[in-house]
């Protein structure tokens, strides 16, 4: 988590190396996950890899508890599940109803767990400037409330929620249409294919909605008094839309999405080629 987030904020303490792409052309690659993790250990020791872990675990726990509570309040037994016997109109109606139910659970759990997510991000990003401003969960809660008020716990929430909603609807509807129109019932492995369609769509759609995750995480640390949230790492963004436009103009909307083969944002023509 730490290595990915540091690459999201653009902290690259190690120089890129020259490699070759699948076409054999020279390309600048940034250090991968393992090299970056080794650097963190050299600077902070092995404990450094677990910065922000406590609030992250609390955030995940709150999310799980909240989803369970919403499920109890609106039991799945009351929902109509899609069946192969349904006609097209009926099955689509059920998918929309199920997705709406999932969306409600996800949005509520995201709102409840987001304050701890913000704290986790800020604890992790202190690695960049070697700060100790956020030294624990309770300390962080008090500091954020004092400096930013209640709204400080929800910076970056909107892009996260939008990303969650778009992901759910795109994933569920695409999986439904593929299972309905592209998978032939006469095919012997049709049921097996249908069982994996949603999983595969989830991977594909998560790549498309990644910019929402990136913008949300960057807004969580932007202009909060930490070095990584201030120039030269990033401007003091007025809103998440400002952040999105800035990253888009820089061609950096997918920064940090890959942990292994990370191309440096420099064209191959900028260094000598044999």
C-alpha cells in the first residue's frame, strides 16, 4: 500500500533505468514494487512498510461492519435474483435493482470509513517529508478537527464515491449484457463462463475508474501541511475537479496504477538510442 501511494503522489526517490519494451525500443522504467519497497526498508526499516496500517485496518473494519448493518436493514432475501428463466426485460430489471442495493451499501460504507482512510493516507505520505505531524489515530483525529473541521475528514470523498458508483453500474451491466447476448446457452461451458464474467469485467472496469481513486487519494493529502501535498509535488487544488484537470493535462491520470512495469513520464526519444 505504501509503495503504491507514494508513486501516486509522484514521489520517486530512485532514478529510472533504461529497458526495452516489447518492440525492442529503449524505454525509461521507474523502479518496480520490490525495488521501491527495499528503498523504504533502507530508510525506515521494515516497520516503515506498515505506515498508516492501523487506521487502514480500522477503516476496513468500519466498512465491513457498515455493509453488514445495511444488509440487515435491507435483507438480500427481499431482493429478486436473476435467473436463466427470466426474459430480457425482467432480468435487466433485477440487475438494476440488485446494483442499486449494492450501490447503497457501498456509498454508506464509504462515507463511514472515509475519515480513517484520510488519516491512513496522511500517515503514509509523511514518508516523503520525514514529518511526524500525524503520529497516531487519536492525534490525527484531533489535529484534523482543529485545523480543518468536520469537512477535513471527508476530503476526497466525492471522487471515491463516484468511482465506486461508476464501477458497480458498469461492471454489473456489462456482465449482464455479455451473459445475455454473447454467451450461448447451447455451449456446454456457458454456466462456467457466466460465473467468471463479472470478475473479468471487474478487472477491466477498475482500470477505467482508477483516475477517481487517484484523485480521491491525492485530495486526502493535498494542502494539509505535509510536503507531499504542497508544491513542487502538487499545487494546492481548489477542488477535486481542479486536481483531475491538472493530472489530465500532465498525462498522469493513471499514475501509480502499475507496480511492476512503470514507465517514466519521459519520451524514449529524450535519451540516446543505439
